[in-house]
């Protein structure tokens, strides 16, 4: 970190010279809220609320609202917006037939939280269209099996999509529930610049960090200025560990096992889609908006069940057009503890047999903790296990 903050240049936002922040403030916010009070209300799903927040804070730069049919179709079929800009997953707002019957193009619609009916923003309705949900699932998730949580989420949406620009009012519960962890792209960039970092690797996680995760982050620290441990704060599938517990476990790991000022712990407001390779691309795209030059992509990134190969999320980065993303993948093989190496290693660095290896995964860790089984220090750090055992004990 020999550079001064004034010399630091982070990777540019996606498709733009600057972040596209839609959040209204001050008098403009007060006036917009007052005008929105009498509008027809549409209740967002949890996924849509997270997407709206990301639109509002600039996480989905350069988007200014929910996608129209031309953008939806281009993204689903070619991973491109209608204007040709790379985008891997549709960002859409759904509505039922009965809701659509009360709407007309040109009107404004108030968007409210599914949790407490808080007014989150306003949609300027530009288009109503009926997407092919099954086709979307086949393209994005590579399956139409509704046992897949992402497919189930899409197929349960209303049969219409509403498109248009949005005015954004509120970030919901996230700033209050996760102070110091929930950071907007603008706040994150400012922090990275303050640290003098230019090569920054994002570590995506929806789980507490076990030894394999720790090893991945430390590999990135060796070749970058620092790592942004960037946790999902939105909804997960049933059985996953809640965000607040995950944040406590991650902080415990950082405090005990990382060199100070090599890691930033932060979170973002999306739900998991479990779209595997396509979601890995979206993760890289919005990490570019957060200022990260690299994304760590390990085994089964954003996957679920057996729907994707263990390294499909790495392969897809070689299939997209050159220059589609400025944030590049750090592709790292399956990591594990090797008894003969007496250290963490990977398939590329360890020559020993499978029986010498302790293969680590978030699923195995959750299963062991739920069953009250033994979890050794080569699987997860004792301080982290203490946090997680306290959570599981409180459930019984």
C-alpha cells in the first residue's frame, strides 16, 4: 500500500464511468414520498426488494430500473441487454393478472416491502409483458425442475413483468441490522481507496467460513492488495445459517486468523438465486461496481444440489466475450486439509491420495452441527465452531 489515496484507481463500474445511484435524498426524497402516498401499491417479493435496493444504491449500474421485454429476452438468450451490454441474469419485477388489470402504461406505482409495507420506491411503468418463465429457467438455471430453489422462485412469480425506471427511497432494514457490515458500492469504494488498494479480490459467501474458505481468501491476499469478504445478507434456502450468525462467525475468523488490514468484511442485500455459472457472472459484475478487480471462484460457486458441475462457474468465464467484464475470476481448485502435507492444499498442489484429505464444504459443516457431531480443527476453526454451536444449541 505504498500508493497514496489520491493515486488509487479502482476498476470502473460496469458499462459506465460512474456509479448509477438512484437513491433520492433531502427535499427531493420528501417530495417524492409525499407524491407516492396516494399511488397504487405493489408489494415486492423478497428477491425483488433486494434487486430494487441494488438498483438504488448503484450495485446494478448502469441499470435504472426493471428490465423491459427486449432486455429480458436478450439477457435470457444471449446474456446481453438490448443495447448489447453484457448482463447474465434478468432483473425483473413481476405482477399477477389481477394486479396488471389495475395498471396502465405511463402511471406511477408505489413499491412496498413484503416485510413491513415500507415504501421502498416508485416504478414509472413503461411496459407490461408476459415472459416465458419455463424458457427463462431453462436458460438461466439449466433446468425447469422446481426442486431447484431458483426455479421454484421464478415459476411462483406473477405471470407478467412490469418494466420501467425507478425512484428509490429506502434501503430497508439492512443499514440498521448490519451496521458497519452493510456497505453501498460508493461506501465500499471509498473504503478501498482509503486503504490504498487497487487489486481487490471479492470472496462471495452465503456460509460461515470454514478452513477451505479461509485458505481461498489467503491465496487471494498473497496476490492482491486485499480481500473483500462479501456476504449475502438476503434470503437463503431453508436450513442455511442466518446472516447475523454468519457475520459473527466471519468476524471471529478475521479477528483471530487474518493479518490486520488485509480483509474488509462487508455484506450486500440480495437473495441467492442458486443459478450456478450465470450467478457467478452476476457476482463478478456487481463486484466490479463495488470496486473489486477480481472475484474468487472456487468449487460449486452459487450452486445447489447436483444441477451444475463443480467447476462450471469457472468455465463460463472463458465462454463470455472478451471485455464483457473488467472484474476477472481467480479460479482456484478444490481445497482441503491434507494429513500428509500437514497443511491446507488444493488438487493442484497436493499429490496425495483421497484418504489423506479432509474435504470441507458448507453443507457438510451444517450437517455435522445439526447432528451435534464432532467437527475437528482441520475442518473449521475452534473459535468459529463456538459461535455456530451456540446458534444450533439455541434452536433445540
